[in-house]
C-alpha cells in the first residue's frame, strides 16, 4: 500500500504537542471584530486543543497512525 499524503489544509491548522495532544486556533477571530468585546477577542487569541472525539479524524488527515 502506498504512503498516505498529508492533507495540506490540516498541516497548516494543527500542531502536535510533546504529550500527543493536537493544538488548534479558535474560530471567530478573522472578521466582524468591531461588535465583539475586547475580552472575547483576547480569549479567542489563545490556542486550544482538539476535542478527544475529533482526534482520530485529525490524525488521519495528518497521516499519523
């Protein structure tokens, strides 16, 4: 069986941590920012982790496991 190619969109959006979690950026931070509060925009800046139910799908897109 040939090697699987990594999905280039997933490659740009996700990163693996040393402990095996998958980091991601939060949505809703790209446009229409004037109506969002400063607190909301500040909290959306922080990175978060992919939910455990979605990890298998993301790892498959990254051609890992």
